[in-house]
């Protein structure tokens, strides 16, 4: 079982090696990187590449580790008892399986995505240590032990919003997805827009990387935002010559709302344009 990438996902050699190392070691693959660099999509592409199902657990700030195992709905059972429902005699009717339970009980080895783990409480990773290590957990209400028939391929993503505990990190194989260079970015664009005008892409990539290099930018545009911008440029039938016009009084690129996502960065470029106009006088 090896990951070799797919036709729809550009994978670098170091990322391919990291995925396969995690599969061999049977350890969770912890993937970090800038938002929009394809961390979440990676898990789906692994599942596609090796032909296995995927279970996705998207973490929120309110998510608790227990929800990934199971939840006991005591309120529903109390309500049913008051209504005289016969279901109350079987506690299994009120146990709701979580994503880990689903992954543990699939006949075919799945990919389990735990997406943006750093959004949850700081204790969240520690609360999953034993379950991810032993691949089993105990259901106190029913007295049963749920154990993985086949160890899932676990992919955990993080945007570095919080530091993860050392004990958790020790159990993972770590990989940081570097931001793509110009050559890799060209390959990504070719995958999403086959046959796109080369001159347009060349001008767009020049502007994109120059924009990312502007000092003081609060949020640098990501790969996904570049793809959105290119889609808009194609929709508007933007000519490469229009992008090539580097008028210093028009520092903000056309359709910049796809690239700049907060008012501070827009104001930064407006100030740069104002300073350029003053210098021209």
C-alpha cells in the first residue's frame, strides 16, 4: 500500500515519502503548512490513490475528543422513558458513534482525516493519545471495547494556531508542506486549468509572488486564492497585456478581492499607490 499521488494533486517527492513513511510506521501523519496549501485535500487524495474509503472529522473550537469516540444521549433516553417508549430498555439505542468508531469498524482500511486539530482546546490532542496509540477504546455504558479491525491511515492537519503537546507529537510522523515555488505552482495551475494561456499564467504568477513578498502583508495569498483569481481572470477574458501594465499608480492588481482578504492589506496597497503617485509629481 503506497501513495504515489493522483492526476488531480501535485505531490512533491518529500511529501510522497512522508505519507508512505507514516503508512509503514502506522503512525498518524501530522501535516502543517500555510492555509490553502492542500493539507485537507491531501487526505482525500491518499484515499483516492490507494483506493480506500475516507472518514473526515472536521474540528471546531467546541469539539471534544469524546465526540470522536461516541456520545451517550441520556436526555433522549429520559424523554423516551417518560413517554413509555420500549427503546429505553436497550442502551445501545442511545449510543451515537463518532468518527473514530466508524473508522475502527470498517472492513476496508480507511483514511481518517482529523482536520485542523489546533482549533480545539489544548487538551484535545492529549485526550486522544491512548485511542490513537492503541487503536481501541472502552464504552462504559455498554461495557464493550471497540478495537480497530484494521489500523486506519490517520492524517491530522494543523494551521499552527496552537502548539501541540510533546506527548502527542512523539506519536506522529511530522511533515511541513512548504509553500510551492514558481515551478511547482505552474504544475498546480496546469492541473486545474489544462490548456490555459501560458502568457496569462506567467504574468499572473509574477504578480502573485511579488504580492506575497510585500513587507507588512497581514495575510499572504495562498494557492487556493491564486486558483480563484485565475478563474476570475479567465472569466473576464483578461489579456496578459493588461496584467503586464505595471503602472505604479495602480499597485492593486485587478480583481484583488480574490487575493487580499482583509482591509489592512488593501489599505497597505492603497498607501503604496498613493506614495507612488506622490513620487511621480
